[in-house]
C-alpha cells in the first residue's frame, strides 16, 4: 500500500514538472509573440 502511494506521488510529481515546464515555455512563447518589438 505504501509502495503504491509512493508510485502515485512520483507520477504526480513528474506530471507537475512536465506541466510546469510546458507552462513556462508557453508563457515565454506568448511573451515573445505578444511583444511590440516583433
């Protein structure tokens, strides 16, 4: 039971990491495309 919970937590951590990096990339891309310089 403990092992299963730990595995779920690890998966959640990886998912949060991926989502975070994707959000940062999307934000940077939006900032670049929305900037008046371009």
